[in-house]
C-alpha cells in the first residue's frame, strides 16, 4: 500500500458487523480530527499470530500533529478501547505499508464528513459503506 504522509491503523476485534465498528469510530472521535484524511478499511493479518477477522481501519494524508491528535482521541475513548483488538490494536505507517486487502472508502472534507469513493464498498462486499 502506498502511504501518503503519516498513517494510523486502528484494529477492531472481530465483531458481528464491520460497519458498526467503523460507524462507532466516526461517532466517538470529533469530526475535526478527520479533516483532510483518507480512509481505508478491510480484513488483513499483520503477522502469523493475527486473527484474519480483525477489521483494520486506516487513516492517512495529514501530518504528524494531526495524526497524533487522532490517536489521542481514540485512546481517550473508553468505548473504542473496549472494541480494539488485543494483538497490536494500533499500527503505524511502516506496518500499514505492508498490508494487503484494504479498500479505499473515501476522504474527509473540510467539515469532517466522509465523502465516499464511487468504487468503495462494504468491507468484503460491493455496496456503499453506510455512515
């Protein structure tokens, strides 16, 4: 995967619905944290210990300061902390660059709203991701 500036990967424990985890992330973190970032999501193992059902959500495209603010918002959310994978819940640029299987979901506009990619689909399917 080609990384644009800094990348932050949030790894959610296997859940019944992937869209629920993505939706919760977008609800729990202030919209201003996402402005200008691109969003990718999918199921991909990072090593042999990993569960392939873990949902990995990746944001990228902004500088270190903005990426760190997003990270801090995630860590401070007790709701999100309860949903994170036990094995490597947060991954950064170098680990993300080695991942295969992430789908481009869209980009966040100046209001922090996700503008969906025309080709984006539900994770593992072909329909649009619900916000």
